């Protein structure tokens, strides 16, 4: 791989990350102004609990999904549905 290609890919990743964070900040500001401080506080606490629950329910399933999904002849719909069912349980 050439250094130019690596630099090009890294710059694309950096710009996309900056763009996504900018859009997220803008949407957060607009949402907070629209629903008010009290409701936004409730929403942020609910989102925090949701993210903590998501972290604990992962149990290494993401790594397993990636490992199994990259194999030849992998059944992606079956893998995704099994991960979804496991997280629901």
C-alpha cells in the first residue's frame, strides 16, 4: 500500500468523524432548545442508562458477529437475528 493511499483513507475517516460530530452537536442543540431543559435532562438520563445497558448486554457479541460474518459463506441474516435475540433475552 502506498503512503498516499493510507493518507487519503485516514483523511477521509477524520473528515467523516468531524462531520458526524458536528451534525450530532447541532442536532443536540436544536433538540435541547425545542423540548426545554427539564425534558432534555430526562432524555439525557434515559439515554445514559440505555448506553450503559447496551454496554453490559454486548457480552462480546459484536466481536463474535464480526468474526463469524467475515467467514466465507456466512449467513449474515441468521447471525444478526441471533445476536438480536440474545440481546433481547
